[in-house]
C-alpha cells in the first residue's frame, strides 16, 4: 500500500499540496513456513561447496523480510484474503486473531489460518494450497 500512496502523491499532488491524513497505522504479523525457513537457513551448510554453517546463527537472529507474489488465480485469491485478515481494516477489530497473536509472540500458525472459512474454501481445505500460493 505505501507504494500506491507514493505513486498517487507523485502523480497528482499539487506543488504545495498536503496528504491527509498524514499518519497511518501499519500492522505486521509473522507467519512461519518451516520448509521455507529451513531452505533459507540450511542453505549455509553448503554454499557452492563451502561449509558456511557458522553463518546460521547470524541468519536465524536476523529477520527475513520477503514479499509474497501470487502467480496463479488461486494464489491471488489467497493473497487478497490473507491481506484482508491482517490488514488495518480487519486486524484491529478481530479479537480472535489478536488473541492468537498474543499466544505466540505475534505468530499465526498455518493450522490456525486453516480455521478461516474463506481461506479454506479457496484452497479446498488443503494447507499445501496456502503455502504454494504464498511462495
């Protein structure tokens, strides 16, 4: 969303114009994909034939920020649905999600996400559908 605001500002805002409101709240949460995490961490065991496993401690401590690209129609639907669940319109009012996030330091498990009816309907009740769509 910030990219769209910046684009709109640069394209249409008058020279001395202002954007209102000038403040926003961003809500972030972490999702864990064990396979993805292992792929990023275990990579250091063999980097082009070199044992760089000493780097694993540093890699685990550093946050991994990645973007989700939805390539398929289902992927786009999953992406939009997840974006809605964790977006500022829903998250601040969703008591269930807020309680779940408090249980595990802000993490939402895939098992918990599979309780969301709209999401499970998109992926035919299969976890693999969500992880594939969000890779």
